[in-house]
C-alpha cells in the first residue's frame, strides 16, 4: 500500500492538471481547434531564437565531458557568476556567484529551500489567491500552511490580517509577484510595509522569518510596469526564479535561488541548500541548460503577443458583462463568476471552454483563464463566453 499522503494526493489531483487532461479528451472527440483550453500556464509561443543558437553553440563549442558531467551541487561557478552579474546590472544589487544556487526550475528551488528551512510544525504563510502547489511543497517537509485571506478588490496582500497571523512558529512567507492567478504586481508600498511588519515580528519573537519570493513571471510585465526586487525591502529574502515562462522553457526545468549574504545564517543556509539539492535527488540543475542560460542570461522574450492576448481577452470578456482584474503581469485573467466558481467551470465545459476554479487557489468566486495560448483560441472562445454570459443574465 502506498503512503497515506500520496494516497490523498492521488485522489485529489490538481484541478489545473485535471482540466488539461480533460482538454486532451475533448480534443480527441471534437478536434484540437474546437477546444478552448485555458487551463495550464504552458507558453504557446516559442523560445527566442537565441536559445536554440545557444544550445547548438554549447554542443559545438564546449567540451562534451564538461557540458554533460557533474559540477558542484550549487551549479557551474561561471554560470552562477553570470547570473549574479546580470541581476546586479538590472536591479542595482550586489550579489556574487556565491549567492546563486542553480535549481530544477522554480518548483525545485522552492522545495530545496523549504527542505533547508523547515522543521515539522513550522508555519509557512501564503496570500490568497496562491498557486495551489505551495501547500504540497510545504507539507513535503512537515510544515503547516496558513492562508492569509484575499484583499478584494485590489488583490494586494492583506497585510493587516497577515500581521495578526504571524506567530513564533512562523518560519517563512511565500510571495508571488507578478501573481499567479491574478496577474497583480505587488507594489513597492506593499513590500515596504511587509518588510516592516516582519522586522518587528522577528524582534518580538526572537526568530528568523524568511520571505521566499517566487518569481517565474518577473519579465512578463505590461505597460511599463516595474516589478520591485524584493531583497531591497526585506533583508531575510530568498528569491526563486525560473526561465520556464520568460523564455518559454517549462519542460527544461532550469532556474535558480538567490540566497543573499545578508540573510540570517547565510553560510549555513546556502551550504544546507546545496546539500538539499543533492539529497532531494536533483543532485544539480540540468547541466546543458545551465551552459545555455549563461549565454542567454540577458535575453528577453517578446511580450507583445501576450499583451495582445491580454487585451483581446479582457475586452471580449468585459464586453460580455464579466468582471475581470486587468492583469499587470504574468499571463492569467482572473474573472469573477456570477455563480459558484466550480459550477461555472462545469457550465463552461458545455462550450468546450476549460478554465480553473478560484477555489483551487483558495479564493472561490473567481476563475483563472491562462491566455498564453494561440490568438485564435481566444477569438474562437468568445462566442461560448457570450453564451455563458447570456445564461447568467450578464449580457450588456
């Protein structure tokens, strides 16, 4: 018999993955072009040409045994230094290669740092709505997830409630900006206040509380919006990053942690995180992709197609009468539902529209619509959304 925890997870598969699998089933019946799958944050747009060129250049120019061999668990030193240099140029930070630990994507990085930090019973706070896998990651290491209720209608963190929920057992706070699922960017004012609260509470409790800033959508910000770099606002911040979204490389599983020298017990935390990388079975981040991202460290993706999708979907949905949060970043539309969100998701299936209920993000009454899709998917889905609006009496 498998473990009780995995039995629970097997019977409660991710709503996002369940919708993705439902999309494959419907596509086999109606054809892929007749199914409007907005479930998964899987970029539909190709990686920049520089990435393909870098892969070929690495294979052609670098020694095979070096490219495909082991390196320190924290990653190739020259790759770590290149990332630190890039961050310093862009954000005015002062990192070195010794602050960078290469990871198997942002998810791998979060698991590495949570294993490093958590004792059984330690509390980790998240702000609703939040990426549902955070709870599983925290429970992997015996931690207890505490969910700060949403702050409507802005969806900036609810800092008043947050301060009330902090306890001596609080070890970490996970934030995600630009946010999945709302597309909201946490403001500089929000981050300053967050840091002030945590400094006070650390002094009160005599403990260290770490902010874990999950940032796979950092480069996907629209209309000139700036995404504040969180280490500037709170000393005990550790940043997790991935190229999955910014360079359309979700399947390559390549990312990093920034563990600043200023955090409490930096040396011990960094060394333990490198060991966590090994004992979790990752050993190290994929070697080829480490060599590739060194060559692409300042490469950017064209967010124009995402922006066009954002505007087309927002305009189409609001014209139908739906209420949406206009996203500042990422590639998700957060839409209010006129009925129970799970019932709305089921009703949408009648029009081959696949979306994810807000309850899966600890925020019922909304749905998440991932617009990292082909433009025609949005265009062709709007008739179904219009019919849904008519069904619930929303049509303007």
